[in-house]
């Protein structure tokens, strides 16, 4: 009887350990967490929507700190310099009212920025590509207010994608 319980406990322990076999603690790109620093330059804005560049810059900095793979260089020069320009802001219909097909209930907001990350020492581009983020908003009586409230979510989604490219890249 005791041997049956022992076997069961050993089987459960083995199963538990196998579930964690693919998990890696720390950065996935092989770097030591916090060993390098990243400087985020203010993002430019080439859209007609005001304040997008400022919001994206703020969210990229916050997301980089939250991720922890790199230190945020707030004073002085970082090992990696990230610059970007918001190039596109789109709104597209997702769902329409069931009573009137001309009335939109939900919009998908998409924000695209061209982002360049360069190694300061070598000048080599780590990545140089467009990065997008999106969110869905429910339209009430005021579309402008709904978009304004969704702006931090939209910028945060783009920031997560930029941080992911930095943290998971191999260079």
C-alpha cells in the first residue's frame, strides 16, 4: 500500500517537473537582464491626430521598464538607441448596429510607427521596420471621447510590440 502511494507521488512529481521543462527564467535572447541599457528618443508624429508621438514615447519607456530585460537610460547614453515616427493612425468598422447597418458600434483603432533600434557602439541597426498596435473601442454618443480614452491602450499595444522586438531579438 505504501509503495503504491510512493509511486503515485513520484509520478505526480515527475509530471510536475516535466511541465516546467520548457520554461526559462529571464530574457529569452540569452542576455543577462539589465546588463544593457536602452535610450528611447521622443517619437515623431506624421499623422493628423495630436499627441500620438508623446503617448507612444511614454508607453515604450514604461513597457521597457516593466519588461526588465534592459535598463532604461534616462540620463546619458544607452547601449541601444530607439527612435521612431508614428506614420499611420487608422479607424475601421468592426461591428454594426443590428437595427441600422449605417451605425457603427465598434471600431478597431490601429497605430503604426516606423521604429529604428541601433547599437550605439557599432552603429548597426538591430531592427528597422514598421511596428503596429491596435485596440477596439465601443462607440457611445461621443466618438472623439472614446478615441481619446483608448489612446493609452493603443499606444501600449504598440509599445509591447516594440519591447518584444527588443527583448526577444538575437544580435
